[in-house]
């Protein structure tokens, strides 16, 4: 399994490289960085003090020509540009990028007609089990409980709420028969009036080096239930991405998420 990594000189990219290098069942075939980056030409394992023989490159076409998979945790525009080249080379994609709008998601859907893709806002096995727990909780707590989602990430994260928090909201809304776009509340300030019990609230924290914390609060009268997942390292996302790549090995097309990969769907 020849795996290329996009955003290879970033925090998540480096964790993905470290994880691929530690897995004897896969091979690092390429490491992509932004066009004109000062990192171009450096060995992909230099940050680990290792020589991999794989240089950081901004030539997407050349890298994907010798790869079977591309793992991409970058930005929507970059991911879609990579996707167009991946389709040309028949390279399977594992996409952990967040912040896509509806039109961009439609592009992923269209590409999946001819290319197998795993697209998930969070590839951690623990987070995806948490999604399942939320589905169960929402089924029993749909009435009489106010639902709030609180997420915290590092200061460098550029989108809010996080893709994971939004997916949590989608899971809950789907389970209780609501449309998230109609019931989500993304911020409160001033005199907001009494809380509408049909809404799902989101609160966002950005600071320091927080990897990713998510808590869903079901607040009733006399009790509250909290379901939380806290990441202390990006390694869980990277390991999940490798699991997703193996899942795609026998797929010729289709758009999948981690629920499919883990058999939780």
C-alpha cells in the first residue's frame, strides 16, 4: 500500500508520516506541501531524525503517479485540487479535511462515482464510537432535555465549529427528526430570550495547543448527561486514517465515512 500524505510539513501531516513509517504494512510514497514552500526537497522524515528517501514535494501530479492512496487533512480548496489529480491517476482518497460547504461536498459526492473515498470529519475510532453513543442517547433524551455541544481546539484551527462538533449535531438531529440547519444556534450574546427547547446549541473555544475536546450536554430538570471525547494526541486520527485506507483496498468507487469503515453504520 503506497500512501502519500498531503500537508506533510504541518502538524497533522507529520503525525501521519510518523504513523505510516511505523506501520510495516504500508509504504510512504510521497509527501506533499504547498506550492513554493521552503520545505520542498527536505526529507519527509527529517523532523524525526530519519532518512526516508522521500522528499517533500509540491508536484502533486508526480507524487500521485506513484501512489495508491492519498491521505488529506488540509483545507477544502487544496483537497479538491488534489482530488482532481487523484481521479486522473485512480488514487484512493482518505479525507479528514473540515470546513467544506455544500457545493464542495457535492464535488466529493460526484468524484466518488468513479473513485473510492473515505470522508470523515474525525477519523479517531473513539470519536466514531462516541457518535454511536450519541445516537443512542438522543433516542431516549429527545424530549425534556436541552442539547448543547461544546468543543475546544488549538489556536491555529481556522474553522468553527469543528467538523466533529457539527457531525455530532447532525447525528443527534437525524436521530430525533430535526434538520440541523434549522435548529442549530452557533452563538449567544445580549438578551437572547428564553432557550428554545428544539434548538441544538454550539459553543467554541480556541486556545493554546488543545488537540480536540468535544462534550455533548443533555440538560434536563434535576439531572444532566454529558458524553465527552478528549484527544491528547493526533495519533488517534492518523491511525484511523490508516484503517480507512485498508478499508478502501477492495473498493472501486463510493463515498464512505468512518462509521462504514468500523462497521458502526
